[in-house]
């Protein structure tokens, strides 16, 4: 025999048949699809999932066939025999005398028939165990089908959300890339005419090229996601699947409230991989029993009804019955080895099952952690997108538009689009991480029995099931409690600048959406102090200390200090700047405290709340012990913020801040 290669006609026929069968019998896709509709359609028509379904059907078919192996063998026979001469033979007597005349008792041509019944005890036992193994194999196929369905739901979820972002962003990307290319060409014209310094032109163009590279890379990811979604829905790869705009974005507003231990326990019960490993263990246990059973004696029972047309027979029909026992004595000595092999296999199965359990628990925890991290990453990109949008608005509304401003506007638009793409892709990954939690615990998107196999009905059942589980295990993110703030003691600021200093603090806190309340309603008090060192080299070193304290107990929630240098004379504008700097110092820590997070505090030379601290140093003369009191903020019941003696000015050339301010005004 020689190999026969496919010719061109056969290849063409195979290709056309495959294309026709691949998409035959499917519901037309002539409208935008929601997430659940896309998932239901993929479960019905996706080819890889169909393969898993066929594997399960084959396993069930083998089980049906295997059941018949346990039945006894009932055999019907029929035969026709002829020969060209008669079967004569010489008989002999008991004393050895041979007859002189030959004789025959069988016709030259005859017919035979019969029905026999055979049953082997050993074959029955082996067939019984084999049927149990086939039953477990069918259950393994079912677990693999479940896993394929869960993976398919996960893949569709990611591809659908990326396609949703692509549907919105690809037109914007194409429009902006055209604008960027025009700007790059314009920069070359400007460079050739020397309208701007060459270094500046090259820098602007290089920045545009960097952004164009980033956008092109993201466009590739988005465009590919649409092809992937079409493949998952088993539509022709060139089909542009339209997405129904989502009415809600749940992943950005939910947080997991179920304890990880509970999720891990659910995963250990539901994951198809663990079920598959358990069934494999049962198959191997039955295989060990089959090996032991094969060493046992075999009992055979044979009975039958026979017919022979030979006319020389006295009885042409007769019944037969036989019973036999067979035992392989040599093979029986292998029983200890068979038991050792079975024990080793049992330990291997147990170890593999425990390793799978560990992997399942780890995957479940990683899925939850990844969801939390991606939620934080999405919030960062969302804020960056809002800021980039504001920057574009500011540049677009600028009254003075020059060449460099035009380029900067295009760069700002490009950065804004990059941030928007990253935000939407991050959200798609966030939705995928939410689906990964479903996948990690083995949640089936559909119940074991469905009401209808229509795509719309499957989508409704799937949505009901997943949303119910989501409502049970997720909750809207809690809005952090508002921390009303009272502005407490302000020390080291002259009376004349105290109002400006305080108003600058209030302005920054107001811009940061931090509510300022009366002392009775405040959760925290904001105290601040300013230290001015003697003038040096035309400037005045300054050190600003800030603290957030509990208004009742005085416990310090946050404290820090920073240094700067002021110019002489220190005017109201500089005091306002110091107040703004003090306010900015506590905005971030206050937000972390509001969210229940820990804050990092700078180590201070003297801790807040030290009872030995005094409000101010002694004034001027060495013998003077009079301390100059700095009036506190008009807010009542504020906590005092004292300044240590070691951190104030040196005793020589010393005067209180009030005296210094009055002296400067007198000059």
C-alpha cells in the first residue's frame, strides 16, 4: 500500500464543508449583545465547549456498552459440512481384533446448529468493575465539561468588557492618531523654517511619538479583543460584534464581604478539578480490585442445545452442560506485589488530591487579592483620567494659543486618551477578576437543569444566578465616614498675620473637601506651630509643625514637621504660603485616617503632648522670665499645642514673636 495525498479538489471540498458546518444552525447575530447574552451564545455554539460536551456523550455511550459486558454470553451457531467421500473406518474389538469390513456413522453432507449459554464468574466480576470505572469516567467528563463552561464564561467576560471599551475608544483613537500625525508633520515644517529652537521642536515631536506608540499599542489590544469575542461567540472572525452599552459598572462599586475561609471551603466543595481527582482515585481503586480479582480461580458454566442432521445418529438433538474451574497457581504468587502497587497508587492519588486542594485554596485567595488590587488601580486611573480631562479643558480654553501651546494641547489630549484607555482596560481586567472569583470557587453560571435552551432564556437564567450570588457575597463599598475638623491652636504666628494664616488653611481644606466644624462636632483637631530662626544670609529659616489630635483625649493621630526659608521682611503673602503648606501636610494623612488606614509619622525631636513643653521661650534679657503668650485660635475648647524649649530660638538675641512683629511695624 502507498500513501495517498489529498488533491486540490478534496482540500477544497473539506474546506467548504467545514465552513458550512461551523456556523450552521446558529441563531443570527443581528443586534448588539449584552454580557449575559454573549455568554449564553458562546455556551451554545462555541466549538471547544462542544468538544467537551461530545466527550461527555461518548463517555456515557461507553458506559451503556460496558453494562452489557456483565451479561452471560448466549451464542447461536449454525453450520454446513460436506466432504467428497464417506468417512469410513475400521472398528476393533476389546481384544484388539480389527473388523474386516469398514463402516461409517456420519453422512457425507450434514447441517449443524445450536444455542449455547456461557457464563464466567471471573469475567462477570471484571465486567462489573469495568462498568464502575466507565461510570466514573463519565463523571470525569462531566467535571471537565463544567470546567470548560466556567473557563468559557471567564474568557467571554474579559473579551466582552474589552470589546465594550474598544467600541467606544477605537473611533477616538483613530481620530487622535490622525491629529497627532498632522502635528508631527507640522513640527517638521516648523523645524525646517526655524520658527522654534530645534531642540524644543525635536522635544515636542519626540513626546508626540512616545504618546503615539503608547496609543498604538493599546489600540492593538483593543482591536484584538473584538476578534477574540467573535471567536468565543463562534461567529466568523471578521464579524464586528456590537456591544449593548452597560447600564451599570458593578465591579467598581463592590467589595467582597464574605470571609476568605468561607470562600475557600466553597471552592473545595465545588471546584471541578477536585471532583475529577476524586473520581480518578475511585477509578484507580477499582483498578486495584480488578488486579486482585484476576488472581482468583475462574469458574465457567456452559450449557447448550444442539442439532445435527446426520441421519445415522440415534439422537439428532441433545442438551449439554459443562462446569470447569481454572486457577493459575504461578500468578497467585504476585499478590503481594499487586498489593504494594495498589498502596503506592493510593498514596499518589491522595498526594495529588491534596496538592490540587492547596492550589484551589491559593487560587481563591489570589483571585480575591487581585480583585482588591485592581479596584485600587482602577481608582488611580479614574482620577488620572479626570485630571487629564481638566488639563485638556484648561489648555483648550486658553486665550493665548501659540505653536507650542497647540502642541501641548495635542499632547494633553493624547495623555488624556492614554489614561482613558488604561482606565477602561483596567476596568475590564477588574471585571475579569470578579469573574475569576466566580471561577475560583467553581460557581456554575447555569443550573444543572435549564428551563429553555433559547439564548435569551439562558441569558436571563444566567443573569439571575450570578447577580444573586453577587448580592449575597458582595456589598457596595462603604462610604468612609466624614471626619469633621476643627482648627485648633496656632502658635508662633504674629497677630497681624494670624488671620491670613488661618484663612489660607481654611481655603486649602475647603478645596480638599474637608469639612471644618465647631469643636463640639469635630472628630479631630488640627494644631500648628511656626518657628522662625534668626535671619541668615538674607533669608529667615522657618520650621512648621502640624498635628492631628483627638479633641477629647488629646491622643495624637498624626504629627509631622517641615522646613523652609522665608525672605526678609516676612510679609502676609509668605504667612499665607506657610498656612497653605501646613494644610497640605495633613490632607493626605487625613484621607488615610478617614479610610481606616495607618499613617506614617515623621519622628519629632519632642513628642506632642509632652507636659513639660511651654508655649513660648523667655523674652529678651537674660534675667527675664516673662513668657510672651501667643493668642490661640478663636475656636473654643481647642487643644494646646506647646513648643519645646530645645526647639525655640537661642537665648541670645531673643525676643518673642509678638515683640518682633511689633518692632518690625515700628520700624
